[in-house]
C-alpha cells in the first residue's frame, strides 16, 4: 500500500515542479472570478481469518467513501470565500467469535458536511499553492446491528460535529480554466456530540473534543478545479 502512495506523491511533485519551471504564462485570480472543485475519496479493505487481541475474526469488510464539492468566489486577488459540501458513507461487516460465540455485526452511517471556508493563494505561473481554513458543521445517522446466537441488538446513532481545520494544497493550471488540485488535512479541532439508542429503549450521549496534527496520506484529496472569469497574462517570464 505504501509503495503506490509514494509513487503517486513523487509523480505529482515531479509534475508540479515541471509545470512551475516550464510555465511561460502567468495565471491571475482576480476579484470577481470563481471556481468549483469536485473531489472523491475512497478507502476499502477486507480481512479474512485473522486475530485481533485474541479474538478470532473470520471476515471483515470496510468501506469509506466521500464525495465533495467546493465552491469559491474571489473577493480580492488570490483570496476566496467559499462553501464546501461533502457526503460521507461508511460501512463495516464483521463476523467474529468473542468468547467463542459466533457473532455477526453490521454497521452503516451517513454524514453530510457543510463547510464555509477561505482560501489564500500563493505563487505565480501555472503552479499555485493555497492554504484553506475550514469551519465545518456536520450531521449524520448510523445503525449497528449485532447478531450473537439468539440475541439481536440494534443501536441507532445520531451524530453532530463542529470542526475548525487548516487544509493546505497545490493547484496546477493545466488549461486556462482548469487545474489539477491536491490537498490534505493538516491540523484541526473537532467537537462531537453523539447520541445512541439501544433497542429503541436505552439512550446515552457522548461528547468529545479532539485536536489533530497528523499528516495522513490516506486523507489526501485529488480533484479537478474549474475556474471562471480568471485572467491570463501572456507576457513571458524573464529567464535567469
């Protein structure tokens, strides 16, 4: 898994450096222009016949994917205010033997994120770095059902989140109106409130606050950005 990820990172870095050094045209992002960037992320894994903390696991399947749209409007040169809409779906299917009891567990969840943000762009030519600051609000629901011999337990979840995060990235203009963009969550604060109801009777609430400073390539987002009303200046850059 690590080798393909490193290959992608090195390839993108090489492409970005090439675009920066060979660009003869400067792209400006003036007041009144805008952009839309759709991105998609997917994590999928499966395990068979393994042990975790002494518990036998026959089968385990995990799926986690997100669809994201980010809109932005430039209120001044290289500075945008935008809104990001994200849908996230998670699934886990598990067959295992706690205390030698055959158990089947299924979990599903859906989350919707609404994230106002600001972006600052840096650099010239086809290559531009940016720093995006996010203030996110999220709401979602989940369900876990566990079958153990003759017992059938159901837990319904309701989850709300507030997030403040910094998301740096890079954008390379491959055309006058289009970029290839890569970004990663770098640091953030998340406040979560989760309510769970067991078998439609017992209710509990859990609240957590988390601060993350973790560079995780698995959270990297790669997308195509479409820019509108951007200006292109065709004056060649002076050569050193």
